[in-house]
C-alpha cells in the first residue's frame, strides 16, 4: 500500500482558521485531489462532513476536549455553512457565533443566505434562509450578517432565556449600543414571532457578564424579586472591597448579594482562591448577606430566584436602591 504522503501546509493553515474544516474545492486548489481525499478519509486521517466539506480532525466533535468546546462546536457549524455554500453570508445564530456572542444554545444549525434572497434548497445539513436584503460585514474572507441583523434573524427562534442572554452578551461585549438595540427593534417589527422577541430586548442587561448570570437574574425576575443592581461594587473608607453579580438593598441598610461560581471571572482556580478573601472582606463589614450558586442551580425546581425570594422574605423588607449608580459605601 502506498504511503499517504504529506498534506500541503496550505491545507493546515486553512483548517486552523476554519475550526478544522476545509472544503473539497479548497483541497483541490491546494493540490489534494478527490482520490487522495478518499484515501485520507479511508485511513481515518480526515472525516467527511457531507459531500463538500472535510474535517481534518479525526476525533468526532462530540469527543473532543478543549477549553472552548461549545464555542468551537458553534463556530464549526457556522463555518461549515459557509464552506458548503460559497458566496453566501452566515446569518442568524451562525452569524452570532462568529461574532463571539455568548448565550446561544449548545448546538446550532448552519445557516446561510444569498444576497438579495436568492432561493436555494439546503444540503449537507445547511439551511439556506431567505432574508432578502440585510447588511453584512467581512469575516475571515467570508461575509456574516452584521450584529443587529443577526440578532433580528435569530431571536424569533430562540427561547426567552437564550434570547435575553445573547442580547445581553452583545451589549456587554460592546458589539451593540443603544442605537443598535433600537435598530434590532426596528428590524424585528413585522417578522414572524416578533412580539415575544421584542420583550427579550426589554429584559436584556449590559451588566450581565455571562449567560449564567442572565439566567439567574431572569429567575429572580420570574419570582418577583428583580435585583436592584448587577455588578454591585462595594467600598469602605474609599477602598475597594469587592464586586458581586447581583444585589438587593435591604431596609436596614444591608445588602443581599448573589455570586454565580464557575463562570466568567470566577471560573479559574486562581480566581476561586482570590474570591475567598474578597468574600471575607465583605462579610466582615456585617452589612452584606452573601449567597453563592453554581450555574446548574438555575436548572433546579424554582431555580435561583426561588431561593433568593425565600431569603428576602426572611430579611428586612427591601428598600429602593440608591439613585446614584456609583459603588456602594459600607462605611
């Protein structure tokens, strides 16, 4: 049996920029013909992703181990659509994944659209949408829908929590400003499923630093105890003590605060070590009541909101938060 021979470096360069994927067209352009492709696949070096796309990683996607596992799978899905349909733009959730927006479902479908709404049937699991004219921008040699258009395309198909999370993420990452949010609202009007999608815009909060924080906040909203503040900064004697994810001001001047562990700034072992002295500083003031949760607690019956609501019933009644958005002084 003849040895497989080296794959041209250009293929690996492409794959590195395309979540490990390359198209048959790209392979042929780099000197890897269909016969050689078939041999690479039969030897388990590459894997097929339909008729037009190949995965240069022989490990099945569901068995891969990497820090950005779910983001990788979403980006990979979006890239697959662009490779299957050259000349299209990624749209909807696929475009949001490439924009780096957090909060999307774990698995998204490859979605593309041709300029001017050209009709085509999908293939290889890629959906071809008909969105008519929409604004796009360059991305790694392709086109993707601009953030406002991508949100308007995706929101009607997302659950409430996912929809609020992606809008909050876009705001938090400064991919979307107030004018952009107004544009999303305008683009949603007249779309199928627009009414619930518009309500998700109202529930979004640029202070949410992760989808887990968004879901915790929404759970509290659902239980009638929306937080007074998100990302509450506490100081004493002018010195910074700490920052907490969600906060409620109590009638006696204390604050009930919630921290979501294992996400964002609390996700690394180093961060968890630093969290302990920060927590001790806050509790030592006698003016902070701290509750800590894991993201999975949102999936329990009643979620985080039920626990927070129960604590608030046992504590002095809530007081309106200070009007000034500056940090809270615990002097």
